[in-house]
């Protein structure tokens, strides 16, 4: 992660509306230290009230493949982890 952060470029912070609510946005591109030759663009929409990520987007480009992934975070406040026996 530290090596990836050293290659970060075009990093921006802004605010955007997502699902009719204003979110803080952090986005940028970096070179992956895990996937040789891969360039990764990531964007995070953060709830300014809680500091939690509401949604993320990742676009990975490398020799021979390309992927785009969107993750939508849904909180489950009633979730309880089971206790091991």
C-alpha cells in the first residue's frame, strides 16, 4: 500500500451528489505493486457525517485485461457476529 501511494497522481478531493445526498469524494490513479504493470484508478464517495465510505469505484488496466468494479456499502446495524462454541 505504501509503495502504491508513492505513485499516486491526479489525486483530487471534491464533493458530489450521490443518491440525492452530498458526499465527499477522493479519487486518483496509482501504479499497483501487486499486479505488475497495472494502473489503478479509484474513487471513494464518503459520507461526511459518519466518515464511512458509501460507494467505491475501481478501474484496473493492465496488459491483457481490464476490470471495472463498483461497490455499494450497505450498513446493517442489527448484524451480530455469532459466538464461537
